């Protein structure tokens, strides 16, 4: 009995230790390579560009976006306005991309202010404009690939890396797209 308890405690410490190390590490090179090749190409996809252009054309003010952000975070489930972003042409397209690889835990597209345009799953908040994933990939309009560190994602319940790339129409950055990469499923 004592031996079984000691083994169980040792396994728990091992699992906790793996989680802590896993969560503190930088993204592996295979994720960086994926970001700069396959994922960056999605930023020039016509379906995604069309959705971002339509969102940008709405001309929402930052105050309107932040008000929607509060409403979004206060809603525990999936409201109709959230479902609309998932069921849009772009949202369905993102789900097809998500289904193409087992390591995509989530994908979402943002406009030129960091507001959600389309998504595969409900995000924790509506406005990403105050977060590194948007700031570094939109890059003040210059656009850049941004690969974050491994962390625990509460919305997907996985250890993942968020990779964000600019959405570009020609040479102009008009938005951004973030891919959640599940570290347990990427080979």
C-alpha cells in the first residue's frame, strides 16, 4: 500500500514538473518554421482578406470595441453575436483549416484594431488589440510574424503556443490572424 502511494506521489510530481517546464519554454524551432512558412501564407488568403476588409470598413471606434469586449467577457456561453463570427464564411473557412491538422487548437482573425473578425472557437475576449499577439503581428501596420512562448491556454485547456501573422492586402497590413498550436499534438 505504501509503495503504491509513493509511486502515485512520484508520478504526480513528475507530471507537475513536466507541466511547469513545458509552460516556461520558448516555442520549439518546428513551430517557428511553421509560422514563417505555412501560417504566414494564410495572411494573404483571399477569404481572410475579404473578411478583414469588411470588418475594417465598419469603422468601429475603439470605445465601441472595448464596450463589446466587456459584454463578451461577461457572457459565460456563446451568444448569437459570437456564433455569427464562427458561422461566417471566414469562420467556416478557419474551421476547415483547423481540421486540416490535429495541432490547431484555435484560429481567429482580427481587424486593424485587434477586434475579432472570425474564429473557430470562442476566444476569452473580443478585443486582442491590447495584447502581444495583435501588437507584435500587426506591428503598427508594418506586419510581422510573432511566435509567443508556450503557455496554458484557458480557453482551449491546452499547453499551446500562439502564433500570429499579419493579414496583408498587397504590401498593406490590414489585420492579423492567430493560430493556437497544441504542443501535445505537434510532431
